[in-house]
C-alpha cells in the first residue's frame, strides 16, 4: 500500500498529509479552495504551527501534492476525511461538508474497488454508521480515527501521540484493521497504545476526553471566584488539591493553564534492559527503538529498587527551567512545574519545582538492589549475533579429536582432516552444536588470526580477578584501532601505569596470565604499558561490557550492578587504584579519597554504585589543566567511608593508615545526614534560566525514579463540550455535569470582565493593552479565543483596545476578523492591532493578559511601567511573576489571586 488521499487541508488534514508523507506514503491533499491549493503546491503554509512549513517544503511535489480534483482517490488505497465540522446555530456539529465529500467519493470511485475511508473529522456518535449507509453499494470499509492534536505543538503530537483510536464496524473483519495498522506502522513500532473498538466508542472517546479536561478546568476556575471573594490563594489551593493522587495536578491552574513536567534532555536516569544498570540520558531513552521490558532505578520506600518503565515521551518547551543545586555538588535541571520529592517531618511529600525553597530536603536512597548473580559472559554466543563471527576461529585439539565424527558433519572447510590435524574450527561451524564446547571448558580458545598469537576463553566469568581487570581498564585503559596489510583492521587494548605502581602492574599481568591472554609490555619515560592485541577482547570490553574506548565515553559495565557485593568491591579496587587518589588534609590530620573522570556517565554511574554499597560521595565539576572538557571529581570523606575505600588501594594504603588510626574523633561525612536507608541533602541554590527546546518525561510503575547524581524525584506529571451536550440531549439524557461545565466556562470570561469594570467604574474612553490574541500560545487560531471575547466586551463598553500577540499570523487573523486595514491604526472599532509589545502598552490605562505566554516574564517591566498611564495588570492566566511586578509598583489582579 503506497497511495493515500486526504480530503480537507485545514488544521487536521494538512498535518495528517505531511505526516503521512514523512512516513513514506505517496499522499494527495484535496481541497475545494483553488488559491489555497496553488499556495500549498508552492510550499506556502497557510497555518502557523511549529515544524509544519519545513515538512511541507520537504515533501511537496515529491511525496506530497495538492489538487482540487477528486480523481486521485481512484488510485488511493486509503482516503482520509478531514473536513471541518463546525457547530450549527443549535450547537450540533454541522456535517454538510463531510457528507458533501462522501457524495464526491461516490461519484469518483468504482463500486468494486476496495477502499478504506477514514473519518478524522470530529463527528457526533452515529456519523460513521451514516457514512457507511451512504456507501453501502460500494466495496469500502469505514474507520473512525479521531485526532487529539494540541494547537501550538500539533506536529509534535502527530508524531508522538498518547494513543491511536480506531473504530470499526465489525471487529471480526481484520482487513481494515490490518490496513490501518500498516498506515500507522510507525506508531506500532514506537509501542504507542492502539485502542481498537467499534464506531460509536471511538466517536465518543474524542468528546469524552476533551470534556473531562474542561470539567477540571471549569471547576478550578469557578473555585477561583470564591477564592477571589474571600481573599484566599487559588495557586496554593490548586497545588494542595493536586497532591491528592485521586485528583492529580493536571489542568488545575485557574485561567486555563496547560503544562507538563519534564527533564532537560541531558539529565540522566538508570535503566536495566536485562544485563544490568545503564546510565542513559532522557533523550537517549526516548530514542531507543525497543522500550519493552525496560526497568528504571527507583526507590520502594525502603531501598533502591527497579520498577517497570511505563512511558517515555517528549514535548517542545519554551519557558524557564529550574536547576536545583544541593549539598555534595549534586543538582537537577527540570521544568518549573515538575514535582520534586521533598522530605518533611520524616515523610516524603511532593512540591512543584517552582515552589521549592532553599533549605528544603531531598533524599539519596542507598543500599543494594536487584538480584546478586554469578555472571558469566558467553563470548561466542554474543559474537554469533554480529558480523565478527565470520572471522572468529576456535582452537581446542582435544575437542576436535574426541568429537570429530560429530563436528565433521557441520564443517564448511573443504579439507576436514586439516581441521582434525590442527584443532582449529571456524566458530560459525560449531554454533549449531555449541553445547559440546561446555565439556572442554577453558581449553576452548577464540581468536581472529590464524597465527593464534592472542587467544581468549570462549566464556569469561566475572569473578574477583576479572572485576578488578575491568576496573583497571576503566581507569587506565583504552582501545586503539589501526590498519595492517590489505586494510585489515587490528584492535588493541592498552593499560598504562606509572613504573612505580608495581603492585597494580603485577596484578593485571597475573589476571591475564590466568586467562591465558598474551600481552606485551612497553616501558618508557616513567610509564609501564600492557598491550593486548585482540579484536575479540576489544569487542568484549567495548560492546558486551559497554566500557567505552577512551576517557570521554567510559562507563561502568551494567553487569557489575547485578554482581555480588564482593565483586563490586573488587571492581572498585581496580578502578580506584587506577584513577583514585588519597589526599592528606589539615596538616596530615585527615584524609579524603578522590576519583577523577571526564566521562559524565562514568561519574553518575559511580555515584550510584557507591550508593548501592552505602557510600555517599560528593562531586565537583571543573575544568582541569586548560582542558575544554568538564571533569568530575568524586570525593569520599568521613572516617568510616575513607577506611572502606582506602583499603582498596593495597600496599599504598599502608602509608596512610596511621593518619586514620590517629583521628581525634570519628569524623562523619560532611554535607549530609544519614537515615537508615537514605542520605538527606538540602537545597542550597535555585537557578532559573530560559530554555527553548525539547524536554523529556518518563513514567514508572511507582511514579518515582533515581535521576542525575542519585537524586530521588517524582514522575513527570481541549473542548467539544457543546457538541457533546447536544449528543446527550439528542438521546434524551440531561447532561447535568457537562452542561454545568460549559456554563462555568462561558461565565468565567464575563466574571473577569466584571472584575476589570468594577475597578474603573466606567470603561468608556479607557485604553487597554490586551496581550495575547489566539486561544493558546504559539498558534494563530482564534476559534474560542478568550481574548477575542474579552475584546468584544471592552469595545461594547466604549473602551479602546490595543492588541498584541507574539505570533504574527495571530495578529493578522485578528486584524482580518475585525476587517482592519493594517496600514492604519483606527477604523471606528476603537481597536488597534500592533506588532510591538512596548508600543501596545504605551499610554494605556491597564494591561490585560489573556494568553499564557511565559515570555511575558522576560519583558522589561520597568520600561513598561514608564510607558503606561497607570501601573495595573489584570492577569487572566496567573502567568506573571507577581513579586517582580509588585516591586515595580504595579497593582496585580489575577484569577483568584490578587495582590
């Protein structure tokens, strides 16, 4: 299936068309407006929506064309109906355009050609059934596929839906279901939930979702009126309500506030995909193709634990991010509405990031988690999944001689007796009978060069020795690549010590000797290097253990986190011996231990590994020796902690033991306090900075997760009402709650207008700056705009209005709505639409905010105060920094929040 038609190129249709073109389908967009079609074919986008114009220009006249003709639907496998369904004078959805399109389809397609017709338009219950009745003589299936796009981020929503709803006439008929799953294969692969149901259920889901959100909004808006009357604070009320998990904190901002809590893309979390714990950024997690069965490091109230990942998502964000900085150099960067887990009176509570104060306490859970296992790496099994297996040989003469009668049946070698003579087999030849290898244990040796200069065991157990080797590699090792004759790639593992570090050098050599792995030594200029030439061992360290190849991308192997505690300590022994240091303090009276790395993931993983062993460290970020790369210095202090780590250094520790033994008192670690199962840190600094870009969210099964630096934090936390009311009434049901929701919504703007009017007494001749014109930020859509309704009321009262919106198209649409010529300012309607915010506020009697742009907080309010006649703000979105404008002398009136 390759060809798709989209009838209607409005808001839903155009985004659907470019989105399907991005998926690789050949798409034709059909619209009756000839001038619009010509503009679209020139790549001119009629809508303001982030990313839409770029996608249109990318695909137009390639995968995507536009026409006024219905002829292309003859060759289309799927036809999307995306025409408008506005409300008529009685409040019902006006389906004239939809049924007109259906009649055009009937006139165009052949009765016997199978088509799937998909209704994306928002339609009342029963519409899909009526369309199928109109097409009953045709070989078609009709599908209900409502859209859930949010204006301002609709392109993002198209590619990242929360669910795909598909309604069918008969769920036993798999043909249209398979067709739609093929169309939306992209979403299937991203594990987006599919709701497969009947027509009526799908139709009602759209209305029910939006109406429920409207109900929450209307409730808090009506409550704001009472709060305003009795001088209560609606912000605090909403926050407290939202802490109740039965209520939740979404859509509880008075004045229609939409938001979402998220992390900066570079913040990290810790996941387990079956091998052990991995440090990964939120952005990297979101981009993983397979998120099934991922577990996230969390806290179960008693200890660190792994919880199932339920969801990973992202969204565009243009507002302040908050960085919370704690003791021990730890910090987290999140959106201002993100819920933060705070310790109060020995109980864990939740605060929004913007409400966190200096001195608030957060926790670092510690203690072991997961299952402690004896881990063995089956290298041959791992290599069998890669192209490298083609170049890998296995040598074991006893195996070949004793099992030759079995082996010879699988050999690809033309000369089987050569195999018997030299005891060497192609590894891929033995994969089907791999179980016989286990009889011969460590005698099975893998290599990639016929000379067998370096061989390694076909299985390696992560025991104490190998754990130390991994630690040594991460602190002192690297992997290099060079090219031999005929372009043959060679890989080498190197570890470099100072020549004085004989204990550590001999330890590495002994481990390699036990494994039977050959190496060479190079001693030069005070350094002692151990070099292993083995493409297979390099693959093990780089790809199986995920150790990285240089200091910038080193990371702790996931398998270490699943190992027994004694193995973890041996790993740390190798790690600290390499890049660790013992530092004398206070004239040799005290000690601390330091570990330095330039790998961010290494630093975060080490902090977690230490926490799992009950060690709490501090971290300092800095640039060393004129380096342009950030270094992480992890410090361990406190007598008991220093002794535990110090003993890992071996003989070197003997030089410092007398200092520990002469400690005058048992010095506790600095910068935190300890509970039974977590450390307690305080918020030391709160930094706000503007950010424009994507932010990322996750949800876990217990709503908690461990993030950057080991900090415990919380999960990341529309309308059609009138049409739904009419559907209730058409079915003889009185919609009491939903009707009340609509009444409250309609009354809210009147209440706010009366609030403005009561302040002045008479609005005639007063001038107001209305900031925000569309119905929400970053869109040009004026439908149901609260700003337009308020402007109408102000104009009817004789006021003069100066309107402004950050989106140019929103300003143009407002001007066109009032039939204004933009070359002039005043046309008898007492309305100006201006392109500059400061020009808008000049000489006004009051400022009214009607759209929740956080950009308003970035404006120069001192300058604004000098431009207005009277310093007064009516904030219909409770969006402004109240303390900031109050200090500048402004009077502030919000929604249930006056100062």
